[in-house]
């Protein structure tokens, strides 16, 4: 009996030690946070939520798009009184070839720089500075990463870095970029930015040189191993997927006409629909471009909103994916009809982040109000709010 008790104590201590080690002494990145199939389950809407006849039309309160980007890198550093991170974005698309640089300050909003105005972020027009003479390169070969930047900021101070790996890092899993938890960059949409195949720059065999105003700065390190390797807080991907989810809206909703189709495409948005007693419901909305797609699946499906009976309420779940990776962000949605007004909200609740503390996705809440007029015109005002 005494031996059994000792064995159980040892097993318990080993379990506690393993938990502490995995939680605080190691970082293991993971591309998804939930098993999407299990998280959503298989839920459907009862037909009795509707009190109005089906019209064959589809009114979507949701929108999603993908912002183009070819490559992305962030380099964090210490010792500088003004800046603490440089982000280099590379573009190669229908607009041409170019770059955007974001300089993150220790306090306040970040500064944006572009090689050409066509690459300016439409959400940050007032923060844009055009630097045609910016010098940059960003290549990943069998020999590893070779990237660099040389430019001047608005005050004429030189900003530069050089990063070179001795060997090609093995591809890691993707990670949801935590930019939505920052106050340095503002978004009026949910930044569903997935760094597919992201790598951290390993300390072993890598060279990083950073200079601000001609002064050498120290590249920041992550003090504990990431995926069993000691690395710099410098990370990059050659395959970023930038989903822009639910941009603000304040006008009439245009009806879509699926006909008999349960897969319906509207521009670069695709809807996977469910037919419920003649009413079209949104099971999934997918935004895509030539290279990637992002998806948001709902369970039960989002109902035919104008057809809902007065006083009806619905609670459901959603899960978001990028390309083949599902369950990157997940959460709940709620909606309720009062007279000719329908209130809806979406609450992201699950999202991977390596450090302890409040998960940043929980600070975002999407709220919308739809009003159905006497002549059946549907207007909607919607947008994201940040919880303190």
C-alpha cells in the first residue's frame, strides 16, 4: 500500500512538472486552437423560427476579403529609445512589385512607409510616407533566409537590418498574428492574419545586424525554446494569408439571388448555403484570391434574417480557417429579432497565443443592427468594438 501511494505521488509530481515545463519553459506553436468539426458539431435551425414566407433571396450581414501580400518579416530589437520592431512586407501582385515598412514605436501608433502609393493600406492613409529609394531584399533558398532593409524615417534617421541564416529552417506550423491585440496599429475590421509556415530565426548559425541612426541595436531573443530551439524574436513567412473580416457597414443590404444553388459566388466571396423550408441559410462564407482562401463556418447556419419571426433568438458557434488549416479562431454568435429590428453579435473566444494572459481575440466583439422597413428594404449598421 505504501509503495502504491509513493508511486501515485511520483506520477502526480511528474505530471505537474510536465505541465509547468510545457506551459512556462517551452513554447510549442500550433496552427489551430480547436478541432473545428467537434467544436461546431452538427446543429440546424428548426423551421418554426420563421414566420414570414421564403423569398428566395439571401441577405448576408457578413463580408470577408483577402489583402494581397507575398512575404512578411518582423525583427524585434532592444537598446533603441524610439523604436522596438521593424516589419517588412513584400508585394508581388497585379499592382507590381514593392514593399511596405512599419516601424513600431515603444509608445503610440506605428509609422508606415511605402515604395509606392499603390501599396498603401487604405485603412492607414494619413500615416503613409512614400520612400521610393527604399532598399530591401527578402529571399529564402536552400541556404536559408537572406533579408535586409535600408531606408530613412521621416526625421531622416537611417533604419536598417540584415538577417542571414546559415541553413534553411524547417517549416513550422502557421500562427495567428497577434497584431489585433496591439494598440500600435488600428483596424476597422478583424485582422484574421495567418502566418502560414512561419519560422523564427534560430540563434545558432544566424547573423542579425540592426542599426538605427547608425547605432547598432541588439536583436531581441525569446528566453525559452520555441519548438525545441532557441531563437530570436525575428520571424518570417513566405506565405502570409491576410483575411479582412467584417469591415464596417452602414447602408442598405443588397439581396443576393442564389436560385437553386447551395454554393453561390458573389465576386471573390463564396457562400455555402443550407435550404430550410425554402429559406436560404449561411453555413459558411469564404473569401478568396488567386492563391489563398479564408473561411468562416457557422453552426447552426446563420438564418434567413428577414424571415425570422418576432421574438426569435438564436445562439451558435463559428470557427475560422485559412486554406487547409481549420479552427484557427473560434467563438460564438448571437442574434435576436424585436419587431422590425434584428440585433446580432459575434464573439471570438478561442485563438492560439504562446504567452499566458488574456487571449487577444476575446477583446473583439462584432455588433450589427438590421432594420427592415415597411417596403422590405433592409439596412444594416455594423462594426467591431474593442472591450477594455
